[in-house]
C-alpha cells in the first residue's frame, strides 16, 4: 500500500489567479497606472473647458387631421360612392418639419448662413472670407441645419418632438424652433388646397349667385305689389319648387363629376355619376317643357302666381346650396392638416448647456485612464518577465 507523504508542500493549479500577486504587480507599477490615469483625466478636463457649449431646446406638438381619409373620398363622402382610398394623407406634419423647404425658409428668415459657417464669415466687414465660388450655398446651409434639427415621434401618443441644438447661442436655438413652427403652419396651409377646398369654393360662388337671384325675385315681388310693374317675367313651369331643388342638385353633381374625372381613379363611379346627371337633366327638361293648366284668372292673380313660382324656385335653389355649402365646409375641415403646440420652445439657460456634459466626460476620462493604466502595468510586467526569462536562457546557454 502506497504511503502518503504529508510533509509535501500543498499543490496549486498553475491557472489559479493569485490576487495578492496581482496587487504586488500594481504596487510596483503604480507610477504607470497613476500617470496614465492623470493624463486621460487631464485631457478630459481640458476638452470640457475648450469645447464650445451646445444649447438645446425642445417643443412638443400634436398633429391634427393626419388620420383622415384621402382628399377625394372625404370630399365625396356625402354621396353613395365608395372609393378605394384610405390611410394617411401624403402630407404630414412630420414630413413638413423634416423637409428641405422648411429649412430653407428658416435660414432665410433668420439669415442663418453666417451663423452656420462662422469660420467663413467676416463679422466685422459682414462678408465671406472665402472666394466667391467657395461661399456656402443654401443647400450647404440646409445640410448643416439638418444636423442641428431632429424630429421624433411617440408611437403610443402620436406626439411629435422637435429638438434644436445650437452652439454658443441659446437665443438662436429658440428662434430656430419657433420659426420652424411658424413656417410649418404656412407650408401646411399652402399645400392643403385639396379637392375639398376647391369644391367648397365652387359651391360658395354658386351660393352667392343664388342669393342674388333670390334678392332679385324679392325686388320683383315688391315692385309688383307696389304697382311699379304690371307683368312678371320668367315662368319656369307647374312644379317650380321641384325645379329649384333639381337645378341646385344638378350644379353640385356636375362639379363633383368634374373633380372625379380629374382624379382619374374610378371610371365606374364616373359612369354612375354621369348617368345620375343625365337623369336630372331629363327631369328638368320635362318640368321646363310642361305646359301649365291655364284657368281664367284676372291678370293680377296670374302675375302673382308667376312671381310665387319664381320665389319657390329661388328659395329651393338657395336652400339646396346652403346645405351643400355647410357639408363642403365640414369635409374641408376633415382634410385640413395642422398641429397643436403642447410644449412651446424655450430659451435654454446659458449657464447650463446641453453639451459638453462635463461631469460625465471627466468621470469617463478618469475610469478609462484607470483601466488603461492597469492594463499597461500588467503588460509592462509581462514584458519584463519575458525579457528576464529570455536573458536567463541566453546566460545558461
């Protein structure tokens, strides 16, 4: 039986890490660790004091009218017509805020090119320092401003956040954000000349014409009753009230048909609406050509009947167009794209710039220097051991 020798030294695995030995290495190489840590911390502090301060402002806005249906389907929603149009409109508040057009307007309004390229601008003589062909263009300004402006969207709430950063000038950061909101509203108003708006303008013009005709008929009635005229002109037929309603309906359907043809999206609906227009025309022709049943009436009663018929036509036409105009305005409101400012932009505190974050940069510099110093200490220790071993092998040889 093999006897165990208890006087042998304990066994240590060569792969086991001796923490005390590591500590001794760091203690011997503390100058390397401290010097590298000091150098990186010093450069971090130097950067904090030399870097230009960057100021940030934010504004939160809520888009209005973006989740409505497309222009033509919204316009024709009062008709029994189904159109394969849906989803979001092509123009959105986010797209406008990120557009080149908006940035160009902001640059022009605030004369931003000298501030975006201060190294190339002579502030004393108010001219560019560089040659004419090397002067910054509007496109260069847009690219530079694009780096300073950003738009983010909260998918849950739909709220947009416009962020603007600017070096050295907190007031300018505020002005850029404020001007961007103003110009965004202008662009949305300019681009929202949709079919619904055109239709509302058309109905509004026809409504004014109908109103003038109604007033004209009322004047004729007063003149007839007061004895200024003996004969009442213009007799439309026996069923004058139906004639006025049909005439108003014909006008609005013809305009809808015109817009639908212009869109070129649904030939079947165009054909259907054309058929409806033709039927209305036929009904109007029958009313216009129908011969009234004449009875023996005194001239006064006959003319009174005529003026009453014209009054019915004018009132029916005016009533039809008023209803259509209110519907057109409602449809146009659905098509409008705008936004509501929830949190307006603010002037950043000059003593509290967004960048550089001094405390964070110094802390990162110190920690990075410490880890790099420790790595350098162990690397130098390993390198010295390799040299000693190599020298011992040479001496033994």
